[in-house]
C-alpha cells in the first residue's frame, strides 16, 4: 500500500466524542447555482471525556464545503483560531459550552455521488447515512452525537413548492416578492445526523391516516413525482399494516403526528429511514399490477415495513458507532422478515430468505471480504452495508429468538427499550438486555458477533435396536477468514425432529430426561463435538435436522438418496421438505458435472424425476411452495459446492437436467400450466403462488423449445395482464434465437419506454440472456438513449445484471466480460463511488475459478487498484480482493 492509501478505522479505537451537540438549527437557502447552509449549534464539552471543561480542540467533519463564516457566541472567529483541512474544520480553543454558527456553500447540482445534498429529476434530496451529513455542513458526523433539529428551508416557490424535513411542520410562509417561500420543521426527538433529511421540489402526494392503539391520529403521506400518484396504493397499505404489526407484535407505536415517504428515481440503496421522512428508491414504492411483478410487490411491502420498523430499532435506539450497524440492520431485517412471514406464507418466505443468504452471504463469508456481523475495522463504512451485516445479522437475532422463545425474546426487547430509548448503544447492550430479561447465558453466543465465516456442522446418526436409542454426534467447525485463522465453537440452536419409517414425528426424549419434549425441539450445540442420545426410538429414524434453518450454517449429514426423497415426501417441517429436494438435486447435478468433465454420458436419476413428479401432482401442496420445490439449485449455489467453479459445466448440466425433467413431466407440466394459466384478475394473495407455479411450468416447457411451448409463451407475452406473467414469458424468449425474441423485446420497450422502472427490467433481462451475443448487446445498450450511467438502478440492471446475474457470459473464457466490468468500475469510480464499489465486488471471488480466469480477473483488479483518483470505496474492495 502506498502512503496515500486510505487508512482503516478500528473498533478498538472507539472513544466517546469530546463534545456533545444539544440542538441544531439549520437554514437552507436552496439555489440553482449555490446552496447556502447556516447552522447554529449548541455545543458543550462531553462530561464523560472532558470532566473539567474543554481543554481540547473541536474537530468537525466536513467535505467538499466552502466555509463562508464562522462564529462562536456571536463573535466571528479570527483565522488563527481555526484551521480548515480537506475533511475537517478545527477550532483550537473552544469554551466549555457555546453556540457555534457555521455558514457554508455547496453545489448539489454537481453531486453525482448521491450522498449529502443532491439533485434528482430537478428536485433536491439528501442522503446522510452513513457519513453524508458532513457534505452538507461541518458537524460531529458520528451516530453517538444526538441532537434536536430545527430546519428552515427557503426556495423558489414555483420550482420547489414542496419543502420537507424531519418532524412536524411548525411554520410556512406564502410566496414573497422575490418569488421564494420558507418553511420550518421541528423534530422533537434527539437524533444522530445520519437521520437528517431534506426534500424540495415538485411532488404530489397521496394521503391517508392511521389511528394508533393509544388513539392518536397520524397523517401518512407518500410523495412522488407527478404522474405516479396511482402507483402508491400498495405502499400505503403496506405502511398501515406495518404500523399495526409493530403495535401487536412488539408493542411499539409511532411517535410523531406525521409520517412521510418520498420516492426518488436516483438512489444508491433501497430506502432510508430518516426520522419521520423516509426517502425511498422508487423501486420500493411504485407498484401497479400491469407494471410491477409479484416480487416487486413483495419487495415494496418488505422495504416499507423495514424502514418503518427502523423508527424504533435504529432511530429511537441508535448505534453508538458504525461497527454496531448490525444492531439496527440485523434486528430490523429480522423484524421485516417476520412481518412478511405473518402476512404471507411462512415457509415460502423462509425458503426465499435462506436462498438469498446462501446466494450472497455465504460467498461473502468465505471470500476476501469476509467480516463478522460486527466488523473490527473498515476503510470505508459504505462498504459495510453488506449481506453479512444485514442478512446474517438477521439470522443472529433469529437465533436469539429461537433460543429464548417468543416470550423470552419479547421480554428482552421490552427491557432493551426500557434501558436504551434515546441512546446510541452497542450490539452487546442488545444481547445483555436479552440475557438480563430471561436469565439465559449468551456469553458463548456472542461469538456470532465477533467471528466471521460460515460454521459447518457434521452430523452422523447411529441407531441401537436393542437399547431403542438413537445417537446423534454433532461436530462443528468454522473455516479461517481474513485476520481470523482459528475459530472458537459457536452456540448453535439445532432444531430437529426424528421421523419414523411411516414418516411420522417421534416424541423426543433425551436419555437424561424423564418425559419427551415434543416432536420438534431445539438442542443447544456448544462444543466442538457433542453427542445427543434419544431414548424410546422404536425403529431406525430419519433425522430432520436444522428445521426451519435454525442457524446460518452448512450442514453435512450422510443421507442416502432414499432418505432425502423420504424427507421430501414426509417431513412435517416444510422448510426441510424443500431442503431435502435441494440437497438431492445438488448431489445429482454435481455428479453430472463430474460425468461431463470425464466425458461420460449424462443421465438424471429416475428416483429424482419421480419425486418431482409427486410434488407437481400433489393437489394438497401450496402452489408457491411447489414452485420452489421444483426449482433446481441455482448455478451460483452449485458453484459454491465446488473447489474450482466449473462455470460452463454447471450451466450445461443444469440446462440438461431442466430438459430431462421437462421431457419426463411434459404432460403434467402442460396440464398444470393450463389449469393455472387463466388470465385472472390481479391480486396479492394466493394468486402469487399460482403465477409462480404456472411460470415454472412454462419455463420447463420452453427448455424443450417445441412449437407448442413457444406458442404458449408468445401468447402469454402478448395477452397477460400481470407484469409477472409478461416478464416471465419475455425472460424465456430472451434466452432463445427465435425470431419472436427481438420482436417481443422491441414491443416491450415501445410499450414501457416512459416507465423507468420497467425499462430497468428490459435492460436486466437482456443483460442476463445466456445467448453468446449478450456481452456485445450489453455494450451497445450502454449507448441506448434510456441508459443513464448516473442512475444507480440502470447500472444495477444492466451492468449488475450482466456481471452478477449471468455467470456463463460474464465468466466467458476470453476474459472479455472482466474487461467490460473493470471499464465500468473505473467510469463509475469518478461519478459514484458507492455504486462503483458494489460493481467491483463482483470480482471478489476470483480465486474460486480456474487458472486462466483467475489470471484475467486478477489483471483487471490490478488495473483498478493502479488507476488514478481511486475512491476509498473501490480501493478497499479491490485491494482486499487481491490480498
Ligand atoms: N439504512 C438503510 C436501510 O437499511 C440503508 C441505507 C444505507 C440507505 C445507507 C442509504 C444509505 O434501511
Ligand atoms: Zn435498514
């Protein structure tokens, strides 16, 4: 690393702030060329750090700001009394308590990073998490500095009729002679600056209200660009459901008179929980059946809930420092997952969440960027909004819930709020509340916060017919990760059951117990090796392990193929019925990859085909569940199971298996398709499951590319009402060389060219085509008039779709895909480092490929690390990937 390489920040160096800020009074003068920000702060020395007053300088964070004036208690400071650095403003000798007035200027119209104050579609918008507030004004930009805010906004009344900030509106002026108007907002709750927000522009809103259980009426508003009012119903309904759910399940009520959401087209992430003024990516607000898929609808419901839930888990109780990010994110993801499970099908939701964890988090946890859910260090905090902090973090909270039970967990949550409302705290404070409320010892469990890597469970079972006992031997281990060569054993909740030969659950009594404790129970696995012995087991059982995926681990158990088909058919735990099919499918497909490599003929096992047949023809099965159970493990998941990922082998073999299944089940697939294929009116209910099973059937049929399937597919594309069905058909045509493919893509674009979110789908579908021409097409789509490299959604759709969603084309052995991605990373680096960093992460797993591909990817990473003006965001990912 050269001298100019950005430095890492360490958790162990945490120290409380030397100064505290009690109140913040902001005045924004929004302009086309220059925006002026006046900030009046009430500061005082922090008694924890400076018990005798204020002997240390005050160092405020600030970036890309022009300082206009600076005064303490009304006196303008002399130049010798302060210093301005590239990222700070230091006041050498402040008093122990004082008012600071800082006036700065900035140019939001030039801000392409979408962090701080920026423009989107002509409007003004802010994004302050994690450290964007320092791009607005000089401040102690850290979450343990909590203050009460008052915000005044002045702007042209015609260009910016709507002026919003956090809290309650306390004053508004009519348009003055200068054509400008002014409003003032006041937020009664102390908050860290990352929760500050301001929005100004031409926006329309839909309004509703919610009466809290204590009887207060809250105004609910969703602000969108004109023309989008008709796409807010689902988000508004989701918001009201979230408010009710949090009252019922957590006893938590909303605390302001108004709750506002603004949807913007240019946003790096999904959404942001600013106090009383959530800002959303349009993708997670706008939804109508004609233009949004079922997945989009479920995404809106989940993200609206997630941000709303942050009002308590994140805002009322916030993080002491950014190493504690999972305190709010893991907990809030767990809350939104449970919300969605309560509203929809619990097993189907659990399967989707586990698929997501395995597809994204497991690879992260075994690669160069592996970190604990509470990282020890970072160079750029924006790089740590990871699937580990979020999704693995949620699994850790889920395990606490499993270990304590729903009631114990709720007691812990209640104590957490009783102790910490209004504070900035740590993950450890959360765990301590859980322990103190229940008496459960979670000291070993805390290793989930400090150790990275996915633990592995090796389980074997032994039946003793004489003693009618069944012994389970459980071994755990965890592979090394960067900076952590050796891991201590985890405390793992292992939920399990034992199935008798008829498929019924056996009552579970450990040899040390007098009476059985149910037929599904949670064992505490704490040792590197541990034996559990069950009594009164009448016949050799088939164990159903890790029910509901009770811990984020990899499970190895020597099941026979017959055991797995037995579990697929009989397990009372729906998740494990699905899991057994995936385990069997993975085993068979990996066997076929080996067969292909050895030049042996490919053949799919009869037993597996029969098991799939049973699922397809089981009238009792939930349709959405059946669709998941009939889906083969993804190419990405199969790749993770190989020491060296055979990209082409996996792609070919999975395609072969799909065809073999389709040929075997053709008639049943056709009748399933016909039975479910009615063009029914749209609803977000069981119809989602019907559509997914129907489209799964269509997908299998299309793999045969016969005339009948193509006709059904083209017909569906043209006639379907729901976007889910249109997209499913288009996605299938997209992989073919049929003449109907280009016609369908052209027609889709013509129909939807004025809907940016639908155009994103059009970009990503093409980027994910398995056709050999795809890279050339993606390159030319970069020049399409609808593509905009400054818009994150467009980048994620086209560049992300190709490099992250199209393994066989991205990893083309020519290396052309890698060069393409590196080119884009370097372009984005200068525009939007956060987006660039997300893209460069797609190289992180380069060591999992063969030598030739490794050499190509390594060369591109080196090219990136050597590029001039590299952002810390991209530098951190690229350099750590090469280590
Ligand atoms: N805090 C947001 C969430 O998870 C995510 C986010 C992080 C958004 C940083 C913008 C910037 O809900
Ligand atoms: Zn969040």
